[in-house]
C-alpha cells in the first residue's frame, strides 16, 4: 500500500514539474514573440492597411502622408495616374514606401507618373532614393538648383548650387535610374483625365533663399481646387498676388509646415481656402505651426488639418464635392495575433516532454 502511495506521489511530482516547465516555456515563447512583434517591426506585418482607404472610389484623391516633420503628398488623378509631391526625410522612408505600396495596390496602378521635388531641403527630398529604387518614375520635376556634381559637370551654369549631401543623393538617384527630369517653373501646364495641373512658381530664375525655388502647383478637378506651396515664402506669395493668376482655392497646403515665413494675411484673403492642410511633426524642435499662422487661418474660417494631430489623411473630389477622409485602421490585427499565439501554445502543451527520472 505504501509503495502504491509512493508511486502516486512521484507521479504527481513529475506532472507538477512538467506543468511548471510548460508554463515557463509558454511565458518565454510569448515574451519572445511580443518582443519581436513590437521591437523589430513585426507590427508592420500584422496591421490592417495603415492608409486612408475611404477616398479610393472618388474621382481624385489627395493624400497628405504623415512623414513626421516633412512633406509627402500622394495624388491619384481621374486618369488613375499618380503624382507624388516631395518624399519627406530619409528616416521616414519606410513609412512612405509602405503607404505608397498599399495605395498602389488599392488603385491597381504601379507607376509614379509624376514626382515633384519642390526644393532641396532634406525634409522634402530625403526619401527620394528609396522612392526611386522601389518604384518606377516616369517624369520628375526638380528645382532649378544644381547638385554639387552637376555644378562640376556644368561649370558655366548660372544656376544656384546646393552642396548638401541629401540633395546630391536625391538628384543622383534620379540620374542613375534614367528618370527624365524637368525644371519646375511657372507656365508648365497639363491635364490628367479632367484634372488641370498648373505650375504657378517659381516665376524667377534666381532667388536668394532656396525655399523660394519651391514648385507652387495648382490642381483643379470638378470645380474644386488645391494649391501646393512647398516651403515658398512671403516673397513668392507677393509674386503670385501680382501675377494675375486665379488664387482662390478650396484647399491650401500651408507653406513651410506653418512657419511665419509665409501664409501672410494678404495671401490668405486672396486664396480663402476652406481647408488648410499642414504637414508637421509632433513636438517638433521648430515649434511649428506658428501660432500667428494658425490665428490667421482661423480668421478666414479655414478648417485646419494637421498630420501631427490626425496622422495621414486624404481629401477626395467626387461629383463636384470635397470630403475629408481619415485613417480607419484598427491597428493591430488581433485575429492574427491570437492565431499565432494559439499555435505556439498548442505546440508547447501538445508536445510530450521527456519523463523525469526522479
């Protein structure tokens, strides 16, 4: 009898040891999975599309992609051709590339037909090489500013030269991939499926500040109009006001991330946008947007949309109407997380452990 009791006790001990081992193994595997998931970009593979999808049925959609303290705007025209205005900082490239990939998958178009690099600043051209190496580019509009290599190859050029490595990298990536490049300037005009695209600036061939070389582009579709301003400053705004161009628009991409160097009261009284879109990073070191700019936008009754507040968003034109569309992602797809965790637990608890020799 004592021997039987002893065997039962030993069996219970063995089971307890096996259960303890399985619990510890479970905790280890779950912890390791979560570590990989959250720290090594596993999150990317378990998300619903982290892009604005609700604008995909419209005639034209304009996406202000959240790339932190930088600019990147993705546009689909009624012809289904795609334009990308600026590429953000290089360290935000993964986010931008992912957005473009998912965007192209939705609209079933796999070429960036038009790339506009408004001016040489890193927060506007930093991601260019990654974009060029991941997507086919049909035509690139670039500033009337030479890179260092270009200036050495064209010593007689009167164009201003940017000596930054970022701009050099952006322009060289376009050249290496045989992308056709055209200098942005006032007067360039074309139509895409009923959407009219007009370059309003740069008007002059030379400016003292590189921001003023920014391509200023107006796009109209079904009676709704957008004005994209890069980082152009008050000087360019005065030039535009004197040019005789029709500047009354529905949507204004606020210049220079809301800096007080632009978006003057005179310019706003002429443009009178219903929506003012600002690409700007959370808690950025420049403390943008400037409070005075926000106040001026509020004074004209513009609805202010900022990437730092709402992430990526899109404005859509459909049946002559404008709508604002926001990210509708759930975030992590917990169905997949639960499935993966369940499989791991089944493997742990379903595998026979070797019997203890005690």
